[in-house]
C-alpha cells in the first residue's frame, strides 16, 4: 500500500467534475458540504503522506481556481472519489479523513453507482 499525493489542482478538478455530475444525479448534496469534504480530503491526504513517509508536507490555501475544464465522466468521478479516499489512509492503516466528510463523498459515489445499475451498466447522463 502506498499513498499518492493529491495536489490542490487535482482536488479542484475533482470538485468541478463532482459539481457537473451531481447536477443531474438524483442526490441532494450541498455545495458547501462538497467543498468542506474535499478540503478535508486534501488535508487528510497530506497527513497520510506525512505519516507514511515521515516528510514535511505543505498545505496550500484552498482558493478557487479559474478556468478548470470539466471532464465529468461519471465513471471516472466514481473512481476518483474512491482513490482520493484510499489515499487519505496511511500505510499503517490510519484514516485521516473525518467521517462526516467521508460520508459526503461516499454518498456521491453511491448515487453514481445506483445510476449505473439503473442504466444496466451503461453510463448515460
């Protein structure tokens, strides 16, 4: 098990993609909750990196980036959320992601999974 680093830009890209996907999914999730969950994930990823590799990490301020291209491939968003959550856990198994924020991201993943099941495995927006 290894921990991959997520940059501020990676988190912002995922945020844009999640916003695009949740705009048509049958899920009620507040924009502020998504922002807070992704901020927590960014910090948790940094903590998991520091714990795993014993190195100092820098935490960038969470400013809004302009000009993010929305990829919004629903399957990719599903995978990206899972990988982000995985990378908030150190090699020793310590999960740095607060449960409340993890629940927000997992609820989005669950809504995507149900959407895919209802579509019979085909992904349609």
